[in-house]
C-alpha cells in the first residue's frame, strides 16, 4: 500500500526551493454554471508553464551524486521535456530530451530556451519513450519517465498537497489524464486526507488510452488521433505503475470532444482570464459535462498547463 501523504510531503520538501505554490482561484462563471463553488488550480503559471516541473524537479533532486554525474535522458511531447530541461539547468546536470517528430513547435522552443538538447524520433510519445530508454541503457544516463516513476508521481502530487492547504472540504476534483501521473499523485494525496473526495479523470475522445484500458481491465495499445489536448495524447507505457494507481484512485472518467476542449480553452481565456492549453481546457470540458451532478459542491479544476501555440489559439478564437 502506497503512503501517498508521507511520500508526497517528502517530495515537497525536496522541491520547495524550486517550485511555485500556485494560486487557487475562484471562478464565478463556472460556479454559476453548475450552482457549485468552483476553483481553478492555476498550474498553467507554474515554472515552464506546466505542472510537469513538479515531477521533474522531484525526480532529479532524488538522484545520487553518481547518477547526476552520468546525466539524464527523457522523452516528451513538450511539457515534460521543458520541465526536465529547466530542472537540469537549475541543478547543473547534462541531459537529452527525445520528442516525437509531430510535436508543436512552441513546445520545442520551450525545451531549447531552458537549455535542453533535443532528438526527434517517431510519431508518438510511446516511440520517443522507447528511444530514450535505449539511450539510457547504452550511455548510463538515468531515464526520467513522464509518469512511470514514483518520484515523478509524488512530485506531481505536491499540487494536491497545495490544494489541501489552501481549501478545506473539497468534494470533487477534475484532472486531465494522459499517462496518469498527475491524477495519481493529486488524487492519491487528497484521498489520503479525505477518502470521500471524488476524483474525476478527463481525456479527449481522440486519445483516451488510459480510459479504454481501465474499462477493459488491462493496458491496451491503441492508436491516437490528433487532439487539442496534446499534453495528454499518445500511448501509455506497458507495465506503468500509474495503471494500477488510476484503477484505485479515479472515481469517474469522462471523455470529451475536440469542440468541447476548444470551448474549455475559450472559457479559460474569456471568463477566467487564464491562458491555458488543451489539456486544461479538457478539464473544464469534463466539468461542464458532469455539472448536473455537482450542484452545491466545492469543486477544483486543475489547470495543468498554459503552453498553447498562437496558431492553435487563433484557430479556436
């Protein structure tokens, strides 16, 4: 049995000099829409513009001196890569980020701006992960999974710890799901405080591998279509620790259309004055989809990132 509370508090202690304690902001518009009390956890303004920095700094600060001297390697559709790039820079560690060839240009620029080295490989994040693991085996560099690593999951869980510090009596939380690291850490921590909190996962219909795997009771290898929620897109590594975590932690799971995600991004910008990416828009969309069940409740929506390209934003607006 994983002790989420103790493990995440230890990750928070390691990470505290580096991460931002991001605001929890009330949303009058979404509250009135559902006749509920709705708050946005603004990790779109975390360092690197994404919650991923929490996991990256948690993992890299947990390495031994020898492991640090051997460097690190990872794979990413962008946000995790940017997070690892900044974490490497802050801690003076060498490393490489492997990315799929179809990744958004603005996310690659993020990685490069933080000092990381990039290698392009394949057309899905699962292929990039396999390539990064191969580099790790041949060079001795530590592979940093975007989600399949307890230190990463516990780092993401510091977001849940902050929510518990800033808001009492949370009834429900909505979190976008790709590999499952964020919802495992956040949900794991909040349920360790209060088992009755309902944890809602949200994924795009165009790429909902974890959703389909949980429904099937086993990990599936499924194709993904392009989605505005590119931060959650792609396959899930077979044998990932997050599959069992998600089975235990997620109470409800919603899949949303591209139109609903676009509307979520628009609401974030227009009604809440927050620039958010597709994965955060998906969390808003999932909440709207389920709003009839949430009347009178205190609800948190995780705005997991703000890295959206001007081209994508223009197409939505």
